[in-house]
C-alpha cells in the first residue's frame, strides 16, 4: 500500500487538491474529519478536553463549542499545546483506523490529507509527500476571501503555522498553486499520474493483496513440506 501525504498551509489549496483526488477515485483519509470525530460528545477525546478546559467550552446540547475552544487556544500557546497533546493520541489512532479500513478494502494507493503532517511527525509514514504551495500574497488573499476574515486575522492564522516554504523544502512533490484553477487541474493530472503509478515491491508487500500472497505462499510451502516429509517417512 502507498500512503501519499498531502499537506500545505492554510489557504494554499490543500482541500481543493484533496477534492480533486476524491473526484479521480483516489481514496482520501481526511485528518480534519478525524479530528472533528474525536471531539464528538461522549468520546474519549471529548472527556479529556472537558476535564481540562471545563464545561464552559460546551454548547447547550453538550457538544464542544468549537469556535469558543478555538478562541481560547488561539490566544494562549500553552493551552494550544495542551489541546494538541490531549487529542494527538485519539487523532493518530483514528487515522490508523481509517487507513486500516481502506487496507481491508484492498486500496493500493491512498492519500492522507493532513494539515499538520510535519508537525505531528506523520511524514515518516507517508511517501511521497505532496506540499501544496502558494506565494504569500496569494495565500493571504485567498484565505481572506474564503473565510471573510480581515487582513490581521488572516495574517495571524498564517503566522501561527509552520512556514510554508519550510514545508515545501521537505516535499517530494510540490504543487505550485499560485496560478488559476485550470493551471492547478493541469498540474494535478501530472501529480495524480505519478502517485498512482504501479506499486514498488515494498509497497505491494504492505498491501492487502501482498499480505494475502505472502499468507498463501506460506500455506503452500507448509503443505509442500508436509507432503515431502510424509513421502520420506513412507
Ligand atoms: P486549504 O485547504 O489549503 O486551507 P483551500 O483548498 O480551501 O485551502 O483553498 C483556499 C481558497 O482558495 C478556497 O476558497 C479555494 O476555492 C481557493 N482556491 C484554491 N485554489 C485556487 C486556484 N488555483 N485559483 C483560485 N482559487 C483557488
């Protein structure tokens, strides 16, 4: 199995590229969806967060008030670290569960769409790593347009992240998304072709098909050995 890492900076176009993969039939594990699930009412992550931050972060229906929690952690780095530390194990195991489901289905190439790929060190499990990059002005403009935020908020959100140029320097494949949607579609076609090329032997061994082949090879080997040793005895 090939696990392709997909990351970028806020507003760089990662979700747009992730949707292109989905529409081309490549399964995507979306870390943001997993992160939302681990905060659902009654889950382990929800309990940890309520214990640490108090019931003031809950809505009337008992679900976490995400914008409120977001405000609390955004203005206080130590609280942000605490939240990340509490949720990281739940998010990691949620991601592994989603990958396992796709493995069981027999998917050979999957995309792991994760904003904090490098920060949470998941980059060691993914190859190749795609970074969706844009120049800083385009990033700011698109982020403000998408979220309807003012320049100061948008800048703060960009600056709270690992620099996009640093992510770019650690990529195997860079998608420069500074151009138009048509440019992006063209570049995406090349990248999709590259990441869905036939698996290497190592990747095949890690796929469900590879595991089944190894299993049947062992069974056939054991049967053959048994037959041979029975033949020797008689
Ligand atoms: P991310 O997931 O990295 O935060 P998005 O995929 O949401 O970023 O893209 C940010 C915004 O920019 C969205 O409104 C999206 O529609 C827009 N966008 C993405 N790529 C392009 C492009 N090549 N041209 C114009 N707008 C784009």
